[in-house]
C-alpha cells in the first residue's frame, strides 16, 4: 500500500516505534540505578536521557560522573562511545529524498539509535522524515520516563534490592556483546582482549595513575583501531551486511 502523506508516515513510525519504546523503558529503568549512584536526581537523569538517547553513552556518562571525571573526559568518552551513530546517520541520509531540507535531516539525526536506524533503513524506497518522527515520539519518552522512574524507585528501595536490580544493565550489555561475538571470532577476541587489557591497565604503572575516564578512552580507541587495521571488513562482507 502506497504511503503518500506525512500523517500516514507518522502513524506508521508511531506503530513501529511502540515495541522499541517498551524495550527502552525496561533498559532505561535499570539505567536509572546507575544515575542514582552517580548522584543524579530523577529529573536530571530524565533530562539527560531526553537529550542523549544512547544506553552505552549514558552509562559512560553516569560512570564517569560517579568517578569524579572532568567535563572533557565525559565529552570525549561520549563521543567515542556514540561514534557509530555518525556512520548510521551517513547511511540513513541516503534513504532520504535529495530535496529533504537540512532541518529535517538534523531532526532525524537527533535520535538515530540502533533500533530506530534498523526499522528506518528497512523501509522500502525513500524514507519520509515523518516516519522517524513517529518512532521518536514514543521511543524518546519511553527512554526518558524509564530513567526517571529508575532513579525514583531506586531512591526508596532497600539498598540490597536496588543493587540486585542494577545488574540488569550489565545483562543488557551482555545481550549486545554475546550474539556478534558468537558469530565472529575477531569480535570475540577483541572483547576478551579488552577485558584483559582493562584489568591489566589498572595495575600497569604507565596507566595506573591516569584517571579511569581517560584510561577508558585510550583503551577504547586503541583496541578499536587495532582491530580495524588488523582485521578489516572485506568488500563482499560489507555488501552482505546491507539489507
């Protein structure tokens, strides 16, 4: 069926975005515990989630804030953690009509998450910006409200129960890492190496005196760059990965 109106595109994006919003709510709820431990109020955490809809990026922010990191460390780490969205935005821009205005392109790019990118890139033909707006209209509130409630509930729950629930956030990261690691030995090796190097760096004289935020930035960039140089993705693999 042909979708030729902005309203129809918005409704379709709204429909496809509801499952994403529900998933975001659950993940953001556990993220709220990390925000609470970092000293954020429920309102502050919600605003942070509304303006930075990225689980790994936000977790980095809350972790560095809890460790007393400086502003530049938080900014650089957020940039490194969320760098993949730059590539997603470039890819998604090719789905938009050439006459799409800069304003619409910037609004669409504001909330390019893994899940919204996935449903947007799968749309047959050209992508109407209002499809993204429909998905964003439920996904962003789901993420922000989930974070708010996570902090609020974490403030009244017993300490042991709050600590137990916060483990769910690490489960989310395992869910992100395990599937690709099982299919690709390079990813598996890089993940295991990152665990080992991170542990060693805490006791290595050269890096032990460096703050945890700066150390994380150095290791992330070094390992990612090393994997890219030593094990580049071949052209046929890139083509197979495209929808």
